[in-house]
C-alpha cells in the first residue's frame, strides 16, 4: 500500500540529504549534503559531491 506524504497533514518532514546527485538534472544550492549515489550504510559509496 502506498500513502502519499501530502495526505498526512501532521507529518513533519524536513529533507536531510540528496541521493544519486551525480545524475541530477536540476542542481540545487540548498546547503544539504549531496551524495554521488547512496549512503555507505545502504550499499553505496557514501561519496559526497560539491554544491
């Protein structure tokens, strides 16, 4: 079952990191860490990229 976060009005969501940023189409300058692929804990390289 999928639940869209927009349907949960009390959900407090704050993004913490961008994943797969090496493949980005729209670069963002928001001060959040940008990972090349996935965090090392999830099997990725954990390598960060410059903003």
